[in-house]
């Protein structure tokens, strides 16, 4: 079975194959540091927006640029392997930039998915996806579920 973890090179080959088959692609991204019910529910809903779901995963270095310096708890290799073990994730790829904009422009997804806590105007790549006729979907989050919350609870234990 081919790997679900993509490199930039294998991403291009997968995209050519998907395009040739006429399959629609959804893209989402995140840290996915301490996987929890909120993540799984979100990814399952994201997968239903297209034929294939590609997940961009922040590298450890990029996570440190916008989260607490002690994050991520789990290294990028572990995080991407756990994500690709989920049936709802077709492919995942690491990205090192502060936002996934370059990756979104390269993938040209049919659907860009983010949590409903993001306004469309604040979603990296939203205007680009809309410009080529794609859709932006905001998915409601599972209340009370976050990696930050889990980490705080664990620190108290």
C-alpha cells in the first residue's frame, strides 16, 4: 500500500493522478498536537466535503512561531503518522511556513476546510480557492475539546 505521507515530489504525482480520475480534493491544515475527539470529528466532516482529504501538518518549527514555545508536545513525525492512521485522512504533508498558503496554491483544492472559529476573510488561501471556483467550508468545533485544554489537564495531574 502506498504511503499516505506525502513529500513535495510525491504530492505532485498524487495530484496528477487525482486530477486524471476527476476526483475532488479537500484540504485542511493544523498542528494536530494531542489528537482528541474534536480533531477526529472535524477531520471526518472535512473528508465528507470531497473525494479525497489532504491534511497539511505544521512542522515543529512552524508550530513554535505561533504557539507556546513548549509546543508541540508530540514531534511532527509522530503527529503526521497518527493522522494518517485515521481512515478519514487520505494524505498528509508537512509544511514549514507560518501559513499553508503556498501549499494551498500548489494543491489548488476544490474545497478548503477550516474550523468555524475562523472567519472566511482570515483563512489563509480562502480568496485564492474562491478565485478558481473552489469552496470554503467552515466546520463547527466540538465544544470543550482542544489540545491546549488536554495539555493543561495533564500538567495538573
